[in-house]
C-alpha cells in the first residue's frame, strides 16, 4: 500500500516501489542539480545504482558522494558540502541510513555559506538558507528522514545541528530499499526506534499525540523486529519497521529524548560504537532507574511489548538477545574517561522524567561499558 502525507515541511511518500518516483518528485520541487550523499554499504548493495538508473536519461544532473562513515564525521560533511558547491547543486539527496541522512542534512546547511561546522551546533539561526534535502532511508532506525536535526562526530564528541530549517522537504520511504540491510544493523536500527519511542513516551514534555505514536511504534518493534532480522526479505516486517521508525521520529521531534540518547552519544563519540547497540545497552538501566517516577506509565509500556514479561526493561533485554545483540559490552575506560562521558551526557541529557545526577550516570556507564565483567 502506498500513501502520501505531510509532516510540517516534509512530504512523505511511503510504500513499495515509491523510489521510482524520485525523478518526478525532484522535478516537482524544481530541482535539476543534486548531490547524492550515500555510504559504502549502500553502494555495495547496489542501491545507489538503482538511483542512478532513475536519474539517468532525465534532465537532472547528479553526482554521487559515497564517503560517509558510520557515526558521520566532520570531514564527511565538509567534503560533501564542497562537492555540492563545486557542482552548484540545487538540492541534496540522502540515500542511506541515519549516518548518510545526517551527513546530507549537515552538508546542506554548510554548503551555502562559509561557516565552520562547529559554528552551527545547536543554533538554528546560524543556518542560512540550507539546500533542500530529499531523504531516502535504507534502514529503519534513526528517523532522521522526518526530523530536523543532524548528529555529527567532531573529534571525540557528537554535536547536534539543525532545527526546523533542516527538515527534509521530501522523504521517500520504500521498504524494498531496506531488505538488503544485514541482520546486525537491522537489529541495531530497531533498538534505536524502540529507544526513541520509549524516551518520548516517558519524557516530562511529552503530549498525548506523541504518547500514542510512541506506544504504537513500541508494539510494532516487538511484533516485527525479530522477523526483519531473521528474514531480511520479509517485506511486511520491513514495512512495519519503517512505519515504526517514522512514527517514533514524528513523536520525539515534537517532544524530547532523554539520558539514554545522551549517554549513547557520549559513548559513541568517544568509542565509535554503533548508536543502536549503545541505546539497547543503556535503555534497560535507565528505565530501572526511573521506575519510581514512571510507575503510572510502566503498565502501558509493558503491555505494549505483547510478551507477557512483567518488566519492560526485561522485555527490552530479551528482545535484544533474540535479535542477536550482545549487551555485555567490554569497553576499556579509566576514571578520567568516565568523568568526560558523564560531563557530556549531563550537558545533553534532554527531558527525561527527571534529570539524572552525576552519580547515577557514573553507575550506569560503569554497568554498561564494563558489562562483560559487571552483568
């Protein structure tokens, strides 16, 4: 089934085969010169060739920039922005997972001006007329295709840039493009979706619509993530996970995330670990820490899992294990490194039910990063 709807400034085209409308959609937007930002995994899967085929033979000039790392780096963004400038791009097409989409959005913000990337951190007013972004997700995870923020690694920390100016003008969400994603990143992406939805649901600045979307996304993750991991060509499971990702993105874009993401991004910046893996590892510990504050919501969260497991945190751990995620991380760190992680996470912890303090974060960091020896 195909559908078309709008989320703020983003028009979403959803359904199997919708990527075939790319050239027509670009024409409707008045875009004839595009930089396509992707990554080596997408190239290896042949998905970029499909997009090239769609753009070849029509009056659209394009160039492929495929040098984006997982946890995109400042150098990825800067080289993409320079590529957009050199070809006088009128827009940027992001083809890939959250890393490619985040890199594309940051490059779209950087390309028209001459500011350093760090200047744009968290300050939408410094983004001057970004190039329009068309997002084509090939994973179900980050929901970057329906949000206005981009996370980029600068040195050993992650920075967020964006706001309303960086919402994609168009998102083409075609489940067929996600079937080549291997089991491990499929599982990591699904746990990212689950974390988005859970943190949004328990946020102290959530609202009824966000809560409804979050619970629906949680149900879909528990119903379909394991299927998508075990059988990548299960289009129903892939489609439902893409729906869950978009639902969670809409929810948290109008609400807030919390300390799970803050700690995951702090650790991800320091150790270059997969974001979804870190979310899966931190989420159960944070939920247990918040249990007294969110008791009225715990029943709804637990029911949404559909597992019959009496504790939501346990259900999360069980799902991760069924999807092949080993939560027993073994990351070398010393006390100085730990204090840096705590400092970063405290500064960026968002809007949980309440703010965690430094001692609580130290305890959680130790349990997660030293999980192999401290289960």
